[in-house]
C-alpha cells in the first residue's frame, strides 16, 4: 500500500491517522544450513510438544484443504494450548524440546498431501465447566493474514453446549471446530480454508481479513 506525502504530513501533524500496512503472504519455507546460528521456521521436533512415547501423549492430525477440496501441500500450522491440568504454561523459550518441559506451543508443516501431525496432550479446562480447546493458527501461501481457529475436544458435551463461541454458531458451522476422537485415542481435525465445509475462523478487532484464495 502506498501513502502519498500529503497523507504522511497530515499524519505527522496529528490531523490524520495512517492506514495500517496490509499483511503479506508467507513462504516458501526454506530449511537449510544446519548450524548454531541458523534459525528455521520449521525446526526439528517442532511438532512434538511432548515425546510421542509418553503414556499421555496424544496425536493431533488432519489435512488442510483449499476451497476446491484439494489438499494444500505447503501450509504451516501452530498450536497453543493449556496442559493436561488446564494450566497455561509460563515456561520461557517456546522452542524448548528437552523431553520434560511443556511449553504448550508447537509448529508443524504439512506433507505433500496436506497432512499435519502434532504430538501433544489433551488440554484440560482452564476453568471449571469450560470446554477444553487447542488454539490453531494457519499460515499458507496466498494468505495475507494468518488464520486463527479453535480445536475443541469432543467429550464434554455439556461444556461444549455452554461455550460462548460455539453457542453463537449454527450447528453445521459449530461442527467445524470440534475434533473427532478416533479409536486409538488420537484427534482428527481437518482444516478447510474455503468452500461448503469452511472452518470457522476468528477475526480480531483492527485487522482486515480479505477473502483468502
């Protein structure tokens, strides 16, 4: 977005506020030059919030789809969540992967068929009676702003019924935010960026979200 000199002068004098610079698409995600000073967006074990061998480890997986229902092969996802007791981690250094420190944050890239996988734990409710959920952030080529949504656990139906966000949605839209618990205990949550099955995304004040392709 270009701002002419008159706008700039007016803004400096306090007569006009500048328009925020719009978001820009991200990627591609390069991973190269292994070394101490090299920082990667996707980093080793970034998708493992806990070791998959832990007794309470849960696999969270799914596929990211575009508006045509085709898998997106180059998306990146982040999750943020409470621990199993419902406590929001306060540990410093989200990149810590020492095998016992739970930071509640992870990052994963999808494979060439759009599938992502996290190893984590079932989050507990942050307050009594609250529905537990995992906050999910989606980055992808063509998205000018990252997308935020929630992954609710399916078990506590009473808490889900009382949840303010879910209660504000029609039943068919509400279902796009609730994960499926599979027979092996894992969670399945597909993300649809557009189309009839479009996932409900959250909008924050002051940020414009243009139609995403």
